[in-house]
């Protein structure tokens, strides 16, 4: 399943083979690893939500759309920054 470039253009048969390998890998993954990855994903989303709440608290005087835009940007920044920390 390893590829030099994940953005390679694949023919349909090769794409089906990659999808099959990914499915087999996920289906045969150790249950504890799956559990760990699920917990980690929940932690990432929780911390991103904290960024969102922190950014949007007290924005009652701002236009609704602007406040949601700021919150969305902060939520995305929170998940992206955590993903970079894992590397």
C-alpha cells in the first residue's frame, strides 16, 4: 500500500488494487491499534473544538457569518496544528 507519491494517476484496475489493499489492511488491523486511533481522533477533534469555543466566545456583537467564519478557521487550525505535531 506504500506509494512514492500519493497523487499518482492510476488506471482503474490499479486504483481498485490500491483500494483492495487498503481495505484488507484496515480489516486485519489489530483491534487495540484501531481503538488507539479512534481515541486519538476524538482527542484531536476535542482540542479543535476548544479552539473554536475560545475564538467565538464573546462574538455576540459581530455579524453571525463572520463569527462562524472565525470559529471555522480556528477549528481547522486546531486540527491541522495537531496533525503536524504528530509527525
